[in-house]
């Protein structure tokens, strides 16, 4: 598809539109290079690269304090953190999850011979619908994994009530929700534990990494054993485990980015508000809003394309890509439409109408510290021309 705007339409401060190469979802936010290199120098001097080093210990303390929880157990990535949390909780049989999430949420269960059972979402919030969760409970259900999608809290109270009523374990995939709150309380304090992701595409990253945060002392100790092969002391293994450790250089990146986190959130907030202003009034176009009374990281700019829009969601994606604006249609087509789940549950879509509708309508737009308000308006200009036929 050819670009729909002329070069001068996308010029920023008189410059040619080459800057557009930078505009894609997930471009990493990076803190101070000088501070990071100092940490790296300390790592070289100590020659302590892994195995629960001082950088990891400091990182865990700071993340736990930031979220107001007792324990942060840092891991090599968010998927391993999910797998270890699931195993430490003793989940088995069937576990209820949304299909509208990143595939790792389902894979972390399937990888351990646990059946992910997909429940539908609320079409307004995009989070699990408690009524749909109730419908999917069977005698084999042992747990629920809620997802704080887009950093907006899942229906924690309702899910906890369901878990308590049926004797189920409740945990949360909080990969989107670092630094966010729910009803004034920081994410990390809900369910038995919550899993964070620090992948490079997240607004807060450690190059690659993840963690489980919890207020359960026993669970935290079990997960610390599990991430290091079950070693309790040299030559003494007391628990089955794997290698899930975070390395020192990743923790160093995390410490640097923690120091820069307020500026990243400020940039995301500015970009989100600019998008909202620039896209207002377009037929069939809406942005998912954040509750300004809560703490938000504004990591995702989620645009929905309604049935009354003159052009389709996929046509908008094609037009943005033609301008080198790498927007994404998260989390299309839903986990239930990906393998192996598509073959396992060929008729799952019949029970997931809201999931299907949302997956077919969402466009996630680029944001982050590499963008300013003028760049945001340039992205919005492409959408405006496509939808209205005029700049």
C-alpha cells in the first residue's frame, strides 16, 4: 500500500518524515547511559554476574517498596516468572484465563500440562468478565489468572469473591501494570501473587526480565528456591527447581530505569492526552481512557475502531504501516485462535463474543519517550485523512 500523505504533511519542524522510522509500539525507554555504565563498572569490579548478586537484591528491594509489597522475586523473564508462580501455587487441572491476553499467559499453563480455560471479557474494560468466569468453573478448576490489561486493574474484588466461594487460587498477570493502582492500592497486592514483566518492549524494562511480587512469606521463599534449582545451600537441594534467575546487568538496567520512571510516565501521559485531543470527533474512533484518580503508567494507547467508522481496522493498520508507523493489533486474534488451542477448542469462539469483537477492533498506537506531541499529531493526521478524507 502506498503512503496516503505527502511528505510535507508529515514534516516535523520543517524536517523530512524520516523520523517516522522511530514510530513503533514497544520502542524501549532507556534511562541514563552514564548511570548504567557506572553500575556495569561495579559489576566488572566485583566479578559477580549472577546467582543473587547485590544488584539483584537492591533491585528486588526497590521494586517491592515501589509497589508496597513484602517480597519481589526477580526472574530472568516474565514467562518463567508466570511458570514458577503457577507451579509454586500448586495449580493443576484447569485454570481460567482470558483469551484476550498475550499468548504467554496461556502457554505458561499448557507448558505444565495444565488446561487453560478461556473466559470472555468485558467489552468496555477488556478485562475478565466475572460472570463469564463463573460459567467456566468445573470440578477440575483449581485457579484463576486475572490480567490487568493495558495497566488497568482487573475486577479484583469480584474475582477474589469467586475464588473464595469455590476454593480456587487467584493470581494476576500484571505484565502491563507496573506502577499502577486499583482503588488506590498498588498493583502487586492482590490475589496470592502477581507477575510483572520487564521485557524490552514494556514501558519499564531490564533489557529482559520479570518478577513475582507477593505478601506471602512462604510462597516467596518457595519461589526463590525454584528459580535456583531448589538449592538452599551449597550442595544441598531441597525442592524441584529450574534456572530462572535475573542476572546482575539486567538488574542494573532496572535500577537505572527506576530512577527515570517518572519522566517515562510523564511522556506517556502527555502522548496519551495529545492522541485523545488529536483524534477527537472522528467517526467510529475512540481511545480507551484511564481513570485519572488511579496511578497509571499510560503504557498503551489503545484505539478502537467501531462499526460506524468509514474504514476498517485493518485498513487503518495498513495505512499506518505504509507511513512506517508500526501500530499493532494487540492481542489479535485471541489465544483461542492460536495453536495449540485452536485445535483443542475449535468452538471456543462461540463462548467468547466480546473477546472476538474487541480483538477485531483494537489498534495500539506508538508512544514513549522517543515521541513528542508533534510526532503524535503526525500519527493522528494519517488516521484523520484516512477516516475523513481530509488533513
